[in-house]
C-alpha cells in the first residue's frame, strides 16, 4: 500500500473506489423510522461478507504464540561440520522470524498453562529459507510418528464433554510409557515458564550437517536463553491467567519496545557416523538426550530478537514453518519423527493458508524463487512465471541448477560408477537403507526408557524444592483422574523412575481425593 503524500489516507472500498463515508448503507426509509436495506449497499455487503471470512483455520497444535523478528549472527567456526552459508563465516548475519507457542491449548487460551512450548525459527538466508521447528524441552513424548495425532488428542478436549480430561491424558501415557522422560520435564519447573524470553529451545530431532566433500555428522541443536530459566508455580500461574491471559505475548513485546532485546546462544552437538555404534542411546530417538559428556556443546552463534510485528495477523498468524525447509549443508537424518514432520507441517500450512502460502510476505524467501512447475492455485498473486514452461525437461527455456545441493545418484544422472564410489568413501553404512522390503514397525518400551528420567530425578534432588514441586504438580493432575486403575498404572510408571517418587505421588494424590482438597492446577493442557 503506497504511503499518502499528505500523511492522510483517502478512504476507498476494497476495489479502490473512493467513497464519501465509511459508516453508511443504502435504505428505503419508512414513515415509522425504520428502513429496508438494499442489495445496492455495496459498502455494507463488502463489510459483512469480509467480516464472516476474517478467520482462517486455527492451528491444530501451537495455536497460541508470541512472535518477533530479529537476526542470527555466527560467532564461532563450525565449517568442519557444514557448508550451510548462514552457519559459516564469523560475523555473518541472517534475518529471523520467531514464533514461540504453547502446544495443546486453543488460540484464545491463557499463556500461563503448564505445557511444552514450540520454538519455531525461520532463517531468511542467502540460499533460501531454513526453518528450525524446536521445543523448549530437549525430549519429546513419542518416537513413533503414527502416535503423534493420538498424543495431541489425549492432551486436548474430550470428544463427549468438549473439556480437558485427565483420564484421557493419563490413559495415553500409561500405555505409551516412552513418554516418561518428557513427562518429568513437563511437570517439573520448566513446564511452566514465566515468559517466552526465559525458555531454551532444542531440536529434539536429529539432523545431518553435510559438506561438499561428502563428509557429514549427525547433530542436535540447542538455543540457550541469555535471560536464564524462570518459572511459575501452579498458583502463581492461575492468578496471572485470570489477570493477564496474554502475559507472555505482552512481556516479549514490552521487552523489545524498551530495548531489552532477548537473545539465545546457539550450540550444536555432533556425532560422526562411524561413532554411532558406540553411542549409549539410539541417536534418532526423540525421547532421549545425547549425553553432553560424550557429545559436548559447540557454540555456533547468537540469535537476538529486536523487532515487534507491525501487524500480528500478517506477520505471525500467517507465518508457516516446516522442518522440511533445509538449505544446502543441512539434510534430514534417518529420524522417523523428523521425516513425518517434514510432511505434516507444510501440509498443515497448505490447509490453513492455501497452496501459495510461501509467497505471503512473512514467509517469502529473500532470494529469488524460481519453481515454475508449482504454479496456479488459490490466491496466486505473483506473475505465475509468465509463459515459462510448467514441466520438467524443457529446452525451450533452459534452467540452471545448483551444484551445492544433494548430488543425484549416478545411475540416474548417467555419471560413471567409479565416481560414485569415490564420492561415497566418507559415507557410513549406518546411513543407507539395509532392508529393501517395507516393514511394519513400532518401538517397544524397555527399562532403558526410564534411565534418563531417573537421571533427571537425581538432578532435581540438587535443586531446592524441585522434587517436591514435581510431585505436587503430578498429583494435582492425577487427582482429577476418575478411573482408579489409570491412577494405579501411573503410580507404577513413576515408580520405575524411582520407587520413592512413585510412592510419594500415590500418597499425595490419594490423600487429595480422600480429603477433597481444593488445588489450583493449571497443569498440562488444562
């Protein structure tokens, strides 16, 4: 929209036609003071029709969020790991768009709910957009992608009552106990952050950093808040939810407005493919962390947020992030959850925003986009590639291709087998498919799934009151479970972490039920 020459806009209808006033309609007046509105009232009809269509589909998850813009700056050299341009070259800066959200609640919910936080970052790089779609906890509840919809349904509203159900929540988790590690984080102090400035972000998924010489490493990424980790208790969160339900959104905006720009240090953990066999855990399992003793953090750079959105809907609500957006130097690892998310996230954006969502200004890449085989569709407001061919293999208008992206297999590209063998010397058998027939797969829960949860429990013992707060938070939620067998299974699950933990949760929960304690519990998705 052009800026007015005299500092004041002239009102028009939606098609640009100047109009005398913005508060009138056309009527046939009656003698009694009323009137019959006419279909010739274009202004009224446009206004009413547009009002009925202002809302777009709400995100199924991550509906409520804070958002801002800023930049990422490389501060340390990791060129031995990747050729990705935005991660190499000390001092190199990239524009970022960030959206930090709750996961389960609806768009109109309070910010101070006990929940995971999504932490999505869009890097607008010289090689196109690269998205990191992380969480504020280093692990996730499930590792089998088919369980992802069920996980979220169990954390949302009961299909009969349209109200959150603790029975539904715990029924899922006692029957999918690989989630125990994530539950320890959720019901611990970090499950209820005081603001989005005071959360870390973790990839959870395993990615692959690559170089042009064919070498690669598997990596996980961490963003550590320079503001520290601050949290609320349940009772504090209840008071704030009633007084200021949008407190996290406003806190971020107020901090940026006052010049207190929040920042995060970016780190990477790396594993060489030859070291996978010696790893103490499955490195592609989202329910596990990589031990820092074995795989230390390497600093990459710093991300700073310094710009509030000028228009929330245009910049934040229409923003779309997907783990499938990877620039050269970053590739997907054989992480089943990552691969499923690479489909699910852009698919959700196409449903919510339309097939041409990438051209919305908030999502558009800074670099030239030339993909003439993807065109037309609803709300295409580009030149639609003009007369350029809309099919592959054209010689009418030859196209250049990048030499930096993932190489094409020699049997398909027509290069010599010898060249392929030479290029694959640095590859590991771990990264290649060894089972050529599809196999139905679902992971099993074993005692190893409780080891890191037990370690986290012991870490909490060193933090004053942390274990007691975890017990209080879990028992507050469990005391809303009406089915006794579900509660009993939950006690058994926590006893596998530590017997004293299971016994304490049981004692506290059952006491609440017997004595009908009132307890403020802004717990998970409630």
